[in-house]
C-alpha cells in the first residue's frame, strides 16, 4: 500500500484530504508544526475514519525533522500543504513568508530526493494569476502575483518546474485552488483561523454565531453585478477529492501538470452573505469598508482541464458550502 506524507496535514484543507485518503485505503503520515493548526483536528479525523494516524511533529525548514519521517517510513509520494497563507500578513511579514513557503519547500524537495521519493502534489493558488484580464481563468493564462503570499506560490511552482527540467524522474502536480470553503458534513472538522479570519466564509460564520458584530465588506465599487468582489468558492471536500484523484493518477503524468480547481462559477461577497443567511437562518449585519490592497474584482476558474486530466469536477454547490460551514461553526463556536 502506498504511503503518503501530508505536510500541513492538521490544517484546514490537509485534514479534509487526510480523511478521504484514509477512506480510500491509503496509509498516511501527517507532518505539521502546528503553527496554524491544532492537534485536536487530527484526533477528530481519527474518530471520523476510525483509525490511528501517524503524526510526526516538525518544521519543513528542518532537514533533521524531515529526515525522521523518511527514516521511519517508506514514503511513496508527498502532498505538500504546509505553508503560511494570509495575504495581508504576507505584506507585513514578507521574509517570514519566503522563509517558510519557499525555503521550506526547497528543503522538503532536497530531503525527498535524498530518500528517492520524487512524487509531489503542491498546494498552489489562483493568486498566481494576479489580476487577470479576462475570466474564466485558464491554466495557460499569464502569471503575476499581487502580494508576497502569491509570489511564494509562484516561486515554488517555478522551483518545481526547474527541478523537473533537471531530473525528469520527478512527478509533479501543481493544483491551483480558487476559494476553499465549507467543512466535512459531520461538522466535526472545519476551518479554524487564528485571530481575525482573512477569508470571507469563516468571518461570515463568526458573525452568524455571535462571535463578531458585523462583517466588513471591502469595497462595493468593483466592476461586478453588485459592486462587491466576485470569487470562485469551492467546497473543501471537493478540493480534497481532487488531491485523492491526483494521487491516483500521478504515475500517468510525464510532465509537470498544472491544474485549476474551482467550480467555474463566480459569487460576490453579498451573494455569499445572502446564501449564508438562508442556510443558517441568521441575519449577517455588514458594513462597507475601503478596498483592500491587492484585492481584484473578479476571479473564477475554467475547471474543464481538471475534468479532462483528473476526471474531477466540483459537485457541491453554494447551498451545501454554507450549510456545512454553519454546521461546523455552530457546533464549534470557538473552533477546536
């Protein structure tokens, strides 16, 4: 049975992916430093899959920490989630982001190569498209990031492509996510941001549960149907399923694969507020605030390549995204 190392496996997307991997019969090792996640999430994943999951605590910037994993386990492939992910914070602390996201990935690849493990699925982002001229966004669109977080994702993509050019025995999949939301339908695992949420859905959910007074809507003068920013929201379980499919298919690929993961539909901030109000039966008070630096008007995917290459498409709509988010938030008002 193939053994998969999941870096950042205790995090939001990582934990949901681990559930699907274990349910599909894969042997999983989680590697996490818990800088932005909780051990409780792994306990809950174990309960969901009714199985103990191997956890090695460590930092991807440490070769010694990573080598412990390869000493203890014969790892077949790596799904690499570990990374800092807040756009605003990256603007304030760029060096921390380059150190963790870029240097950390270089270190991971060095240790993988030393141990003869050359399959990696990388958690990239639609931020690599910068401010696209048109939508929907295709994989061959020009890339340019508008903030340090996006640039770290872009740099890692380039590093992995260069790695493949230097040694074509590597098998590399770059998954560019749009906006992950929702949670496991059980409501036992979900998104649990530290401090003030950077993303819309957990912020709306915290307003609905009474943790925050109102939602700040950043900008109502964008060129969209209601003036608020439009994004492609994708259910985290659909996103996790794409990683499972990428693991299953990685041996078929003879080049670096770059794949968008989205639904192909754009919803504005106010569309999501309305959908969440319907799902939760709560009203979501909001105030219009100035635009945020680095935000763009519209961003949604053309997901047809993912269907062609992975046989994957998003199945869960906005209603289910909101219902599952609300189930998680209302059952866990303070997160983990």
